[in-house]
C-alpha cells in the first residue's frame, strides 16, 4: 500500500512528493532531495492498519 506525501526539503525548502509504503509500519530512511540532492532523514508513522499518521523530514546529520 503506497501513499504519496508531499514533504519540504530541510536544506533548500523546496517541496516534492515521495512514495511511502505503510504496509511495513513506521520507518526511518534516507532519501535524497529531488531538487538539491541533499540527504533527508524521512521518518514515517503508520498505524497497525497501514494508515499513514505522519511524516517528518529532517537534515540527516541533525
């Protein structure tokens, strides 16, 4: 079950869409910004039914 979510890059401030797989529960992974290519730490929060509850995007080294 993929969900599309718009996040804002913590480096350049540009917004772009990412695909999130909620079937695996909450996750934390690194994804490069689609605009400036900086590494973003993406943290997802999903409930036990696979519903996306929230997404945060932070600098990888913060």
